[in-house]
């Protein structure tokens, strides 16, 4: 389960950030209309992906190398 394994939890968070950023780039209305509440988590993930994109990309590459080496 992703909740009990730290590496899997990081992978899920990275995939969430990347997916939300992509969806916001393609269809901004889907993400921007829900800025509050539980669905605001997707908006915040998209903002993190946009503002910290070099670091998110570096984290994705690092995670990919880690998974390939194991």
C-alpha cells in the first residue's frame, strides 16, 4: 500500500502533481473552478507543479532512476 511505504507515497504525490499540472495546462477550467475544499488539493498540486517545475522534474527523474536500479 502506498500509505505504508514512503517511496510509494512519494511516487503517488509526484504523479498527482504532474497530472494536475498537465490537466491545468490542457483544460484550466477543470482545475481552477475548485480552489477550496477537498478538490482544492488538485489546484494546489497544479500550482506546485507550475512554480516548482524544475524541482518536480528532477524529483521525477530521480524516482525513475531509483525504481530502475531496484
